[in-house]
């Protein structure tokens, strides 16, 4: 009986050992030389002088920043809103105090007024990225909790800037595209037009005519 028990134990151990070997063989990953991987393309290294020059050009305000600096001052804003295509327009007024910040690299505008019978405050920033050659604008206000961000370019021929971005519809929480056209009418007049999308079609939702004091 003792010998039989010993034999059973040995058979069990042998079976377990064989099972482990099979499992290890199955789990062994294939040889690395059988997997084809693409080598990442390394960028050509820049010497320290070239790096310094690139960063200096990136950080130095240029003509686009001078264009933004021309708007420093206080502006009266006549605002018109449309909640739907061909809808009844709603009016509001505000003032905008514009200044350049961080060494003339960015424009900041602070808006105050009334909207729908309520006090209105808003803040926008405008940047020109020397590297991407694009403008970026942001806007926040006390009428919501989100931030609007749009990117675009300036057209010298039309004296206007077209910027595109996404905003969140508070009714359903989904993102919807919007487009902004900012036009330099003359030295003391600016016009901003915003276009939203409703039922798959774009319509003009806001127009602000700004007059410098």
C-alpha cells in the first residue's frame, strides 16, 4: 500500500511538471526577430545656437502682435443676438477694456455690461503663435462654466480673421462647431460675427460692433 501511494504521488508530480512545461511553452512570446517593427525616424539634432535662435524667434512679438496692440483702449460694444435662423434679434450693450499682457505677447479684453436683464462679465484672450502662424482666441463669461477656444488665420486682403472651434451645447452636453469672423472695419471700428450650427445648418447667432472711445 505504501509503494502504491508513493507511485501515485510520483505520477501526479510528473503530470503536474509536464503540464507546467506545456503552459510555459504556450506563454513563451515569439522571438523578437520574427516581429517587424518600424524604426522611429530621429530628428536631426540642432546645435545650441540654432536652438536658441529658434526659441528667440518663437518668443519675440512681431507684426501680428502690433496689430493686436493697436486695439488697446476702451471700446463700446453694440451686441445683437439670434437664438435661431431668421429669429427675432435681441440687443445688449457692454464695454471692453483691451490691453496687452506678458510683454506684448498676448491681448486681453475684459467685457462688462448687461445681457437679458442680467449683469454680464466676460474675458477673452488672443494669441498669435509665431511657430504655427495661427491666431488662437479664448472666451469665458459669467453666463456659463465653459471656455470657448477657436483657431484661425488673418487675411490681409479682407482685413478679417476667421476662427473655428467647438462649443458645448448646454441643452444636451454635446459639442457643436462654431465660426467667428473678426473684421477691422477702420481704425476705430471692429466687427465680430459668430455663426453657430442648428439642425445641421449654419446661421448667424451674434454680431458685435465695437467703437473705440
